[in-house]
């Protein structure tokens, strides 16, 4: 059962890494578009 447990942990790490990566990418896009939003609103 040790192999199954390690595979489960690896999968969880991969999922959290993907989620964190997508959040980081969306944050970068948001920070990049923020000045344009300010220009558009003013």
C-alpha cells in the first residue's frame, strides 16, 4: 500500500501545483491589465 500512498501524494502535489500555477498566471495577467483598466475607466 506504500506505493499507492506515494502515488496519491504525488497526484495531490501535482494538482495543487497546477492550481497554484493557474492562479499565479491569472494574477500576472490581472496586474498586467490593471493600468489599461484604469486608463479605460478614467
